[in-house]
């Protein structure tokens, strides 16, 4: 359910009430029963029979994340992870989490992805934002200050992440991806006039990755890479830092992309928007992002069930 004081519980109730979604996926809602019941009454939505309750009754106010709501979010995440790791569910969809409330709970991890990485003993993950039609967006670095993100743009790290992306993408989508790699500087450095990172770091990393079997090209100018990726049917745009990849994708609409975590031992998706506390309990939250997250998880899980991986 994510943050109880955010729009997550409401979005899950809305999606669970949609017949078009329920025809394609059997949903188990995981979280505090009192939270779901409160939003269901307030918004006149049905409370699903497939609710997996966690935690106890507690006081909270929609729109006001707190220590208590952070703890309830962790209880729900812990229970959901147990379901999918225990084989009782085929995929996990997470509603948005308020990271500040999560931190106030004094948990040693900083959010959903960090928690799941520690819980599963996963050594490496990558956030990839998947669009129903058009290229996905993979991030070399995610939630880092820009100065630190730029320090992470080294040949070794780029090669590692390109190899990781090329290995993990087929496990979920059943095909080897064509990857368009972004440059770091304007115009991809313009032959060194606007920066040397492309010639010294990015291009050599792409060449080494290709020599090791990755289908990658680049570096492309960051301001046109999305146009080129779409025109040339690339599967993935590989962005070097958070905003380079997500400003362009979010400009197309918050409900067009779904966040998918590569590297976990199960399918995990989430909508590409935040907790929107100002909308919690108002009935004005848009469920399209959550709907797309659920449907993508169902499509991938169904493919994996029908075509299991061979060891």
C-alpha cells in the first residue's frame, strides 16, 4: 500500500475495482486493513476480499505522513515481500512511499528498492522506466546529487551497467535489447569542443560492452537521443544520470511510464509518481499510473509462468 497518508491505498482500491484489470490479474492488496477500510468508506469503493491485512489500528490523517505511517508502510512491504518470495504471488507492485516517513521509522534502508535489495540479498539493481509503446529509459545513476552522479560516470561502471542491463532485460521481456547510450555533455561533446568525457570514457565503454556481446550504440547527443531512439527502434535509452533520462520521459506524462526494478529475483513495478499527499482522501487521484504498473507486472509474470527460464 505504500504510504498510508498518501494516494497509494486509494489507487489500489480503484484498480482492484476495475473489471478490465481483474480479468488480467488476480490482485492481493497488502496493508493495514483499517487504512483500506477508511479510504473505501470515504470514497465509496468496495473493500476487496483478497485483502492481506498487516499491522494494527492506528491514528493517522490523510495527507500527513508520520512515524506511525512509515512503520505501517514497512509492515506492508515486509508482508508483500514474504508473499512473492514464498511463491504465493507472481509479482509485486508497490504504491509510492514517503521516504521521509520511512527514515523517521529508523529503518536501516531508505525506501522500497533499497529494502527489497537488502531483503533478497541482491547485489545490484537498476531502475528502468518502461513505456507501453516506445523505448524504455534505464538509469546509470539514480537518486544521487548531480556532483556525485558525475563522479560515477567511469568506464568501468558504465560497462558493468550495460552488461547488467543486457543480461536482465531478456529475463523479463524475452529479447535482447538494442540500447542507445546518451552522452554526458551538450551535443555529446561535439568532438571534444564541449567536453572530453564522450571520447575518453563513454565511447570506449560502449565499444567494450559491444565487444562483450551488448547491442549498444552511442554516445548520442542527450537532447536528441529520445528522437533517435524512437526513429531507429531502440528498446532502451541508457541515461547517465537521473534527470537526463526522466525529464524527457516525464514530460510525456506521468502516467506513460512504469518503474521496473531489474535484478530482483521477482517482478517488481511501481507507478512513476509520488505520494501526492495533497490529494489523499479527496477522490481526485488519477489511477492510470497504478493501472499501468499492475498490467505491466501481470504481462511479465504471465510470460515468465508460460515460458520459465532455463538454468
